[in-house]
């Protein structure tokens, strides 16, 4: 049923992004292989950095973050939540949380498969064993079997950490209200911890937001997020972790040993950007993403791909058309034949799986359009 962490070197797992991007550049392909968001808020970031530059200092800042940024992040979640700890991105928030949970006696992390390919490395460096529950990809859209999740979680008890990402990378699964209620009940019944990877929180096209408040009431829930996706600033490297008292302290200690603190200038700028990019603008960006998703879905299905429809996030998963032969690396064939670069998902699975490719629609509408124009070429090989 479950599998342990891949033994493949983590560098090879993360190296696939660089390899595909280099191939895309070499062959002038439209690069849909990476999770880099369209830079829709660069103007706001530049203005914020310029305005804050004269006031910034270049020394250590409080490890938990500047009071200004902590207040801004707290404002995203509302009253009654634990104070956020500022980190160097959601990746570091996840690492700090897992180190903190390991310190507290947890030894196994359970996530959904396919999974974000950085998760196994994060489990490994924090000394946790990894297990996974497969997402059902046989239907038109991804689906989670809650009975299977319950069966996997039960034996872990208080040693277990359930790591959930909704909207989910790479499937775009958005958990429904009943599923979240069941997750809450499982956390309460088994005493495990719930770690929410909230990095795609503002990219839902269908389905509810995470019921943060209800989940926090368990006293065993932590939320890891960051500016990378919602504020289109993956290179700014700012994230946050909201966790109950003891875990927050342990995670903050881990963060102090990982990166110590985040730069003052970036935190100051982020306060401005979080205020300026309000809910209405975030919703506007999500609407534009939804249109790009629909365009890409139509192009893929029109070109013979089998797709899984995502309810959120930045990606469409698709299987190449069966009416032509594919070599051992369909993503490379597609890149060479059609000029569209997708990500092979071998590193997102531990079980035998269909040769899914992941296409990002976080690129510009123009790039989606160009990919849509090229995709029909996927049906013919170069030599035919
Ligand atoms: C599911 C998931 N979690 C975390 C991250 C990393 O976020 P950050 O850039 O804030 O470290 C990504 C980035 O693609 C992601 O897809």
C-alpha cells in the first residue's frame, strides 16, 4: 500500500527541472516544465523595495520575523491564530516544521502521491520515514480515497505527520469540506499532526478554502505558506509558519539553525506588497489563471492528450496521445517534435504509474497560446 522514501539522490530529483529548462532553451521550446509564476506583481515589488531601501538595515533581524511582516501575515489568516514565524520560503517552513515535529517524537510523514518532488528530500534531512496515499487519477479529475487515508494514518498515531497540500502540486486536487471534516476527525482520533502546505492557497478554481480555523482547533495543525506563488515572487524567499506554541518554538529553533532570519529590506517590502495586493487582486489573478488553465486543457485534449482536470494550483497533468509511438522519455520527444516542454513526473511517484507529464499554466497567456498552437504537432514524429 505505502512506500518508503525514494533512495534516489535528492540532487537528481531536483535536477530534472534544470535539465528540462536547459533543453527548452536549447530547442526554443515553450517552457511549461517549471513552477515559476508569471511575474504579475514585479511593479509592486520594485516600488516597495525602492520605497523601503532608505529605511532598511543590513544586520540580523528577529528570527521569528519583523513585527510588521508578522502582523501582515497574521492578517491573511484572521484573529485567533498563532503568531506566524517568518522563514526563507515555504520550503524552509516545511523543513522547520518537520524538524520541530521530529524533536517532538514524530517519526513518519504521510503525504498524497503523486507528491511535490521536494518532499522526500525534506523527510530525509529531518530524519522522518515517508509514506504515501495514492490519489486516484483514473477519472476525469483527481480524487482522494478517504478510507485509504484513514487506514494509512491509523497505525502512525501520535508519531505521524499528515502533510497535505490543497490545491495540490501536481494534480490540482482541492479537498472538499467533507474531506477536511474527515481529516480533522482523523487528527483528533489518532493524535497525529497535520502540516498544511498552503503555498497555492490563492489559486482555487473550484472547491472551498482550507477551513483553517476548524483545523487549528485540534491544537495539532500547522500552516506553512509563502510569497512565492500568491505574490508571484519565488525569488524573494519569504515564507511563514503558523503553529501551536510548543511546535512553533521548536520550529523557530530549527529556522534559527537553518537560515537564522530573513533580510530586513525584503520583509519591509513584503509588508507593502501584501497590503497592496489585496483579496480583490488575488482573485483577479486567480481568474486569469483559470482562463489559462481552460485554454491549456482545451489545447491538450484537442491534441489527443488525456488530461486530469485540476481544481486549483498551477498545473495540468496529461498523458501524451497513444496514436503514435513514444520513446523512453516522452517529455523529450514532445519537446523536440512539438516545441513544448513539460515536466516528466517520475520523481513525483514511488509506485508504478502512467507516464503523466505536468504542464504549467503559471506562464503568460501568450505562452499558453503559443503552446496551444504547437501542441497538435505532438501527434506526428519528426520523421513521419
Ligand atoms: C507544493 C509546494 N510546496 C512548496 C513549494 C516551495 O515554495 P517556496 O518557493 O515558498 O519555498 C512549492 C514550489 O513549487 C510547491 O509546489
